[in-house]
């Protein structure tokens, strides 16, 4: 979508006034990195929450209170991302990924990382900013560096709820099992669309940063005022997808009902731990059919 | 008021038969509820395996001063069994969620125990005499040959070894679609309520086939569900008042005189959100895990993930007092969300005079706050520190900066050792702490000395 090396103007998104990319970098590069770190962490939290919602179909009825709280968290993130414009970008990319050719399996490797169970909360918290959705997970842009917060200084334990003010420059491909060739992949034409949307997100972040103070970014994980407004374009995008399994209702009570659009459609894209279901809609369908079948057994209807 | 705490009974691992230090436990042994009865003479615990163990306090004995006041096992019985819901193809856990004692009205004791779906009323009675001298039966119970009976005798009651009999008197079933989290006996001693995630039902203790729904927060569309009921309790004196807490951190006081369905609250207790502390986890940590009326009925004690709050029933807009239980976890919320610890439901308790509140934390720590002196203490319930008669040493969690000897750093806390269930004797300074499969009973050292 965008040729390599060109500074992208933000005027395409139409939300924010166009600002030249060059001016932003110098004075506020740290803030920019904080911002992208914030959105990466937010994305990781979203992915974690969706997986938690999905994994609660066990033999015993899931804890309703826990499910409701996780679902509310997902909703909050979604609302903020909708405000950001990030949501639309991500869902557009999702649909593009659905329709387009394969996504490499490496992009989804982060799901393994996300699903890792930690026995003790302390000591091993390494934030996993790489989401399972390939399009969104383009942190390794050419001029940006990934911010990875690591456990530091004794009681420090920087997690997602605080963003450290230290200079962030560590990029750890090994930690996340990502190929170093990730960067090359983003330059390929066939993948550039997805990466482009990621870059768009980077751009939008850069400009949205105008409206946020550095303090907000450095402070605790902030939520902006939610402005719930269902996006008709969004619903249209997913109208052909059977999301009934991932209904909130289903998730909460194990009972199927009318499919509804919304943040829970993302569950579909994160549903497998292995090779991507996004690679072809047919495998996607068979997965969903299988899950539907399982759901029917569970519901017994 | 926060005098040194001493171990009263050595840790009672009645549910684990192996000797220390090799005692291992199964998941079924994990204690899931603890409750003193109204006199404090009896202490009931429920576990994940559906069993109830009742301890009784030994009466004071002048000749053996060190054995007085200890709690020993009085009775053990299987209250609930695992069940299978064929409609939903889901298991119903036998874990005892709550036990509540009824006020004693005769020689027998009654308690209510509940799992996720069914509440049962149990009668606990003693038998220490048995009739002897039947005319038609002999001592072993066999029917006598009538030709050998030459005279009539009146059976007499002879003393026997004490036997504690437990029998189920009522089973209150099929009234809850969702998981029961609370039961509360009303001050009228005739009714009680049971609360699940979305509904609260009112029962009469004598009637099992009918209950009245008094609170229903289930939305028409389950997709619109954003809030659940987390705990509920009746007022200790006013039989028309009840309070229930929600996952959004609100408390609702309802008056049953107002309407048959108490969906509209009489009072709503909610603390305004602190915008500077807002995060994606704000709602989760504001979810109230337990609510308890004070003995006076004037105050409410609530527990959310990081704090314990005391509310005045007359002031709805903010709590009277806020106590930080483990604020050092505030920067760890993401990790705690990942490993699900953020959803742990801690209970809280008042002491008999409503001057001290207590709640549990991680690493087998529990905290007590004196409302008058504003002093607080952190103690640990562990085998090492709980030899009989030992005095508990206050613990401290350090967050960096000056670190004293014996301080524990936040990163070395064991999050698998959580004290969710605690209980305080209704009148004396005796506390019961459930740490996984172990029950610890501690008492005020001064208390012991006075009786010694």
C-alpha cells in the first residue's frame, strides 16, 4: 500500500489534521514510543481477555462474575480503540486478511506466548505486545523500535498498568519467537497491505499523541471517555461471518443465541493456537462448524 | 485493641490424615467457608469436597488450664455430593460456598450449607443417653420371645458415650439458575435469603418447594449483562432490610416493605471513581467480594480487591473509612489479571464490638485494622509460626526502599497461598483463619492470660 521508505501522511484517515511526519519525531520521539507501547500493551490486554473468555468452556459452568468482568474489559478496550480509529483499521485489516492470501504462521506465534500459564505473577511478567492478529502486529516498523518493558529493579515489576519512563529501546525477537525476517516480510507487497495498516496505526498514534499529554501516556493505563457508537461498516464487514459461538451470551452462559457483531468477533481470529485460521475462509469455516458442533453438544439443544 | 495474637489451637489439619511435614492434601480438602455460630461455641468449616466439619470449644477447666478454650472436632459429615446437570451437560460442584448457623432455639443446632445450586438445612444434635429395658426387644434389639416375658418394666434412660448426630432436615433445591454465592438468615428466625449471580430468593425455613424472588438483575438480553450480584446479607436487626453488592463496586440497600420485587434500591452506596487512578482494571478491582453488616447494624464492611471499606448506612456517597489491604499490588494488576488472581474473592469480618476489621491477603497473610486507633497489623498463618501458644509475629511487605530483616518483598509473595475465608468469634477475640486446607485458630493473648 505504501512504498517502502516514504513518510506517510495522516490525511488519509481523515480524522486528524494532516501533519508532516518529520516534525513529530524529534521533540516527542519518546512520547511516540510510549504511545505505541501503550497501544501494543492495550492490544495484548485485549488478546489476553479474549482468550480468557474463550477458555472458560470447561466441564464445570464458568464463573459468571469473572466472565462479565473480562467481557467489560474487552468492551472498554474496544470502545477506546473505536475512538482511536484503531478499531476500524484492525477490522479492515482482518477482513483483508480473510479475503487475501495466506498470513504466515509466524505472525500468530504470539498466541502461544499469550496462552502461557504463569504460576506466580511475579518475576516472569514479560509483556507480550505482539497480538495474534497479523495485521495489527507490526511493531517492527522501520523507524520505530519496539518498547518492551521488562521486570526491573526489585519491586519494580513494570506491567501494563504503568508505563515506565525509561528510554525504551529493547527489541527482543527471540523472546517472542518472531523471525528476524519479520522486517523483510513487512516490505513485501503482498503483505504490505496488512503492514500498511499497522503503519497507519503508527501514524494515527503519532498524531493522536497530539491530543494526549505525555503525562497521560506515562501514567497508568488510561481509558478515554467511551463513546459507544456501533459502526455500520463494521457490522457489514462481518455480516457473512457466523459469530454465534463467540457471542457474549454464549460465552457467558453457554447458550447460543442470535449472532451479534462487536468485539467478540475477534475471538474468531484468535481461536486457534496453531496455524492461522485466517489463511483461508474454508478452514475458518470448518473450525467454526466444529466449534458449533461442540457447542451444540454442550448446550444439549 | 490489637493485642498480640497467640495460637489457641495448633493448626488443625483434620482433613488431612498424614503427619507433618509430609502432609499433602487433595483439592477436596481446600476449605471454602468458615463460620462461628451465634455463641461462638461451635465453628463450622466447609470444603471443596462437600464436607462440613464442626469444631466445638472445650469448656474451661480449672484443673487443666492450658487445654481450656481449645476447639476440637465435634462432627464431620458430607453435606453435598457432586451432581450433573443433564440439561447443560455441566457438572455441579459439591464445594460448600457458605455455611450459616441458625440462632439456637433448643438443644439442637441448625445450620444452612449451600453449594452452587442447593441449600440444605442440617440438624446437629447430641445423644448422650439411651433407653434401656424394653419389654419387646432385648439389648441387641432382637424381638424377644413373648413366652419369656413375665413382667412389665418401664424403659429407663441410661447414660452413653456422647454421639453427635447430623441429619438433613430440609433441602431447598431448583431455585437457582446461576451460582449461589451467599445465604443469610433473617433476624426473624423464620426466613432466609439465597443470592446467586443475578437473583436473590427469599425462603421460609420450613418450606422447600417454594421461594420468592426478591431481586432480579438479569437483563432481557444476556448480551447486555454487565453487572452481577457478588454478595448479599440481611440486616442483623431489621428483618425488612437487606444489602447486596455488585461486580461494579456498588452496594444496594433494599427494603422488602416497599415492593414485592426489590429491584429498586432504597439506598445506593457508591464511591465516586478516582480519575487519576483509572485503568483498564479499575472495574475489576472495584468489584465487591464480600459485604458484612456490623453487629450494631449501623455500618457495612465491604472488601474489594485492594481495599476494605467501612460504610455508614446513613451516608451513601462515599465510604466512612478506607483501609488499604495490599496496595503494593496496584502496579502488578496486569500480572494478576493474567494468572486470574485478580478475580480472587476475599472475605472480611468484624470483631464483636465492631472496633476491629479483618481480612485475608496473599502469602497466607491476613490483616487487621483497628478503627479507633487506626493501627493495623499483618500476620501470617503458617505451620512454622503457629506452634501452640506461640505468639504471632507481625509481618511486613516491603516495596523497595528500606528493607528490614524478615520483611518480604512484593515479588516473593506466594500468590497460591491466599487467605480468602476468615471468621471472628461473636464476642471474644478469637479468630479462625482458613489457609488452603488448614484451619488456624488464634486468640488474643490477653484473653488467654485472663482465663489462665
